[in-house]
C-alpha cells in the first residue's frame, strides 16, 4: 500500500520540529538542573570496565553496594555538600539521577540493578507504598527505578523521557507488580486524593499511557507533592533548587546593572552640582553614541568619556549602541526590550529621586532642630515666570540655611504667598507652629500691616518674629540715598554711561588697554548688586582722601584721545567730549568725595551683614556705631571740600606727567551774573525765600546735608524696630557680664521670653534672669580651655541647667538672623536668600525645564553638601521600586 503523501502543512510542522530539536540540542537537559556536578558520581570508564569484568565472570548482577557507589547519592550526602556548593556552574541535586543506557552493557547493568533492588526490597512492599515519615530517607535512597530494556510492556524511552529528551525522574517502575508509580506523590500525597500514580498504573496502552503521564505531571497535586519533597529534604523553595544557575546569572546581571547605575548617578550629581544642562538638542539616540563627531549633550558626553577608562561602562555603551543600531536599521519604533539606563525617562526619575532624598534629609534635620525660621524671596526667570525660593534656617551643631523648595508664584498677594509657603511646608512634613521667625524684603505684600505675608504668618503663629533682612535693608537705604538729589542721580548716571561707552566698541577698549592694561575695568553702578556702586566710585576716584589708586587720570586721557582721534566717527568723539567735560567739573569731583566718605563706613557694614555666622548683636552694634558716625559728620562739609581740593591737586599733577592738557575746575563757577528765577510770593507769606547765591553753600545745603540726613533717617527707620530684643540678646554676650548686677531692669528678657516660651514653659523672664546671674558667676571658670583648667587647678562644674538655658537663647538668636550664607563674590556657592543669585541660577538652568525639574536642579546646584550626602544605594533602591521593569533589573 502506498504511503500517504505528506501535505504542505505537515511538511512545515516537521521542518519546525527539526529546527526546534536542533536548537534544543544546544541547551542543557532539564535533568542537569537536578544533578550536582560535585555530588553525583557518574559511571566512569573504570566503573564500566569493572562491570564488564563481573559480566565476563558470569556474575550478571552488580551488588547493592556497588550500585550505591556507582550511581546513587544519599540525601545526607547532598545536604553536606549543599552548604559548600555556591558556584553558578553547579546545580543542586534533588533526586537520584537515573542511569542513562546508551550501550548494551549499560542496559544490562541497569536491568540487573533494578532486578537486584526488587529482589532485595520489593518483597517487603515498603518501597512501593506510602512510607512512614521516618522511612522517607530510605525510600528515596533507592528510587526511582527506571529500567531501559526491550522486554518491558511499554517503550521506556517514551515513558521515562519527555519529548524534549529530559527524564521524568519522579517516575519509578515495579518489576514484580508491573506497575508505574510517582515517587513524590507516593511519599507525600494525601491518601484520600484520587491519584492513579499513587495506586499505580498497570495499563500500558500507548494511546492512554503517555497522555496520563502528561496530565499527572501538570496536575496541581503533583506539583504540591514535588515541592514538598524539595522543601523537606533541601529546605529551600523549588525555584531556587531548579533555577540555581539562572538565579546566579540574574544576580550577576543585577550587580552589573547596579554598577552601571553607580556611574550614571555620580555623573548626574556632578552635572547638578555644577548647575549645567544635561541634554543636547539632538543626537541622543543610543545608535549614534559610537559617532564621536556628534554633540550628544553634557550627560552622554561625560558617560562616553568615562567609558574610555571604565570597562564596565564601555561594554554597556557598546552593547546598547549595537542593539539600538540593529533596531534602527530595521526601522523599529519604541524601546522594545532595550534598557539603556540613560534614557531621558530614567534620568528624570533619578533626578526626582535625588531631589526627594535631599529634601527628606533636610526635613529630618529641621525636625531634629525643633525650631526654625523662614526666609522667602521671589525673582523672575527667563521664561517670565515668578519663582519663589523658600529657605529654612535652623540650628543643629551649627547654623544652617537650606533651600527646601522653588515654587511658581501664581499670585503675589500676601495671603497667596502665605498659603504657598504653608502648603509647601505641609507637603514636606514641616509643622508651621515651630516657626519662630520670618525674613522677607520690604515689599508691601510682605510687610503689609493688614494684608501682608507677615501678618498672615503671625495669625497662624503669634509667637513668630518678622525680621527684615539687614543686608537688603542697607541696600535699599543706599538706593534711596543715591537717588535723593539731582546731583546724585547725575553722578551715578555718568559713571554708568562712561563704563558702557567704553564697552560698546572694541576700538575704544583698545585705547583703554593701551593706557591702562588688560587687568583693570570700569564697574557699572547697579541697584541689585550691592557692592557695585562702591566699586564704580573707588575704581575711578580711589578712597576718601587717598586718590593714589584711582583711574581718574587714565579715564580723562582715554576720553581725550578718543575725542581727538580721526579713527572714530563724530558721534563717538562728541560723546567722549561730553563725558570728559562732566568729569572735569568741580561739583562732580565733590560729589564723588561725599559718597566715598559715606561708603567708607557703609561698605564694611554691608559686607559683614552678608557673612556666614553673623553675630546679630554685633551687627546691631555696627549699625548703631555707623549711625553715630554719620550723625557726627553730617555737618562736617569742610572735610569734604578739603578732600576735593586735595584730589584736584593730585589729578592735575598726574595729568601733567602724562602730557594731557586737560584742566580741572578748581572751584564752582561764578554764578553771580546768572539771572535767577524769583519764586512768587503766595498770599499770607510775610517774606520770600532767601536765594542762595554762593554755589559752595548751595551744594552744602542741597546736596551734602540732604544726602547725610536721608541716610541717617533711613537707617534709624529700618534698623531700630527690634531694639528690645537686641538688648536682651546683648546680655548674653560675656563681654557685657561686667555690667550685669542686681539692679538689672525687670523688663530684661521679656521679649526673648515671649519668643521661646512655647518651646520651654520654664523660660520666663524671671527664670532667664536668675540663670543668667548664675551663669555669670560661673563664667570665669567655664571660659578656660582644658589645658588652662589644669594650669589653674580649676574644679569641673557639672551644673548644666543654666548653660542649656542660655544655649537655648543663643540658639534663637542665631536662627533669627536673616543673612547670607556666603558672600557671592568670594565663594563658589550661591546665596540662597539673595534674589540676584537665585536669578543667576534660575536663568542658567531654566531654559525649557518643567517646574519639577527646575526645583530639582536648583536644589542640586545650591545644596551641594546635601547632594554629596545622598547615598547612591538608596537612589538605586528607590529607582527599582518605580516600575516592575526596574525592579526586575535592579533587585535580586
């Protein structure tokens, strides 16, 4: 009969089956996962030779002893070796590995082994029925029995082996009963459960036998019993036992991923600390990383640079680039199964996690401090959005200022600002009731008596004290003083015009460099940069009464050369002449000397108010001494005139040395012949105002006196609000202890007590005064250092109550200070409560960032110390919890 012709579908199935078999042959057999390479003794050539010698002697049977030595391992042996077997190449042994019969000798040995076992043990019926718990070790010592002989009522290769060639090691055969059993179900199965392989399968119809074995193998009962076997004898779950190598490989993969993330996180920290942008405009695809001629952005370029010296990162970048290039060539869209760890999604997640950890660390410090003060200020970024920086000032082992948030301001009213601060603190877990002070600028929405931010904050926490930033107050005073008269406005405007005039053209700057050099520049007088006005004056005119360092002569020479040079157009030459003539006037020079005298005292005060760890009492004393000094010189116009005349003499001498024929005015021009406007006499007035004819006297009254009176009044107005509190704090200064006696006013410490009574109920004015007296008496002994204490034989004091109380007061003193942490010009750190510095940082990193990313980058750029303290392992763990995919890649 002709064979039925194969159809196309069948041919296709056979083709696929051959392909699967060829691929499967490259993989490990499943039985290898149940076999320990260290524990199972495979029959070696020597063992086969020994067995053949027994066969030649007609022994025909290998004894039980030999069987155990050749092909078996006990559970006890496995347990001993399991603890020392941790290599990824070693798989745990589970149950006895059946002997593979590939030769006739091996088949004969296996058959005789099985018969020998049945002869010895099967008669007792112990090993083919459910054993007692104490007999299970002996039961599994001799199971499974899987003979491969041709006389069996079934095909052993189809029964004991699966289609993929792996062994069913749970299956055992009884020669006497001619029955198949499941060893795991026989030992651990429930007697009440209907399980055919517990009672035994003796019907070997191929049509039903193979499907019965497959159904049993996939049944839940069999799986439960198998897992019970593993848990009982190996004390582990089935996943670890079967997939030891896979688990070890996964651990290596996870370790590699975490090492790659270590480098990526450090790169993000470095870029964030420097306040640089992360990404470029294009060329961020992974397949383009191998092209070094492209600009991939700061982040990827740093990774590529590190990869040249780091094998782990280099291998990862090459692997990612290769896979991405293949996907790109096939025009596949989306990520697919490729995980790079440096995609924008992952990087943004890491940045947000770092931000969360930094903010949480700051909040934990604030909570441990117990009390804090708030500093807020707003500035407009390059996207024309108003950003509010919220700074918390607190004391732990030292005074600390921490930026906790940068939020977008939708409404700038006092109530809206208060709600914004309150919601931000609540989100971060900071309780507003522990706020003892606030510091803002002088805007009406901040200091308004009825609808200002400080008013709403006082309603929420009546004990809080509002402090206007001293450095900011002083800058506002100087802005008012430099704009109070026409001469003042004219003076600073000309300084700015002169600086801008030279900077507008490289030709003009070349003339300046030719006469002055490359290292000196004219500074512009701005309102926001608090040092700029003093710098612009001292650069040109030197110091009050000391003009030796001035660039005035150089400036006049430059303007004269530009005005007389044919290289410049007429408009430029005319402007140079105008500026030069203004600088040569007597009134201009006198105005410069007036402000130099003021800045002589104001500048040191301004610098001190911007220092880190400023002493509030000392600052108040400096303000008071400055006011006193200004009051003393407020009518000393003669000293200003002498300094002006001295400067003109020095300038004329210097101009002669450089062959410049410009002449300065040595006095005010005569205005006696100038027709003056007479003010109309109004009804009821007895006489007209007296006209001031003398120009020197006119300058004294309309410029000198007004400027000094204004600055004195403004300082008194802005700096004497909290005089009683400063008086209380001054009592804590040891230098004032000599003035403390029993006649101290009963009002002492009243204001300070009102502020700290919420935190310490015993901090009443009476108790504070009593503890201060006690502390004053002990101070001569306490102030000594340890070596001095030994030299003077001073006894140790153990009473700390008074010291703690005064420390609490000093703590409040430090927290209430509203100063800069670092001076901008002398450090690499930005002032967190300076609108200028916040504007610089925001403008530098803003670009097209979202609000959340802007806040994260601001934190990293400003809070550098907190950023360094962020643990990379904590970042990795949080990233692993962000998605199931990251959990799979980063957790064991």
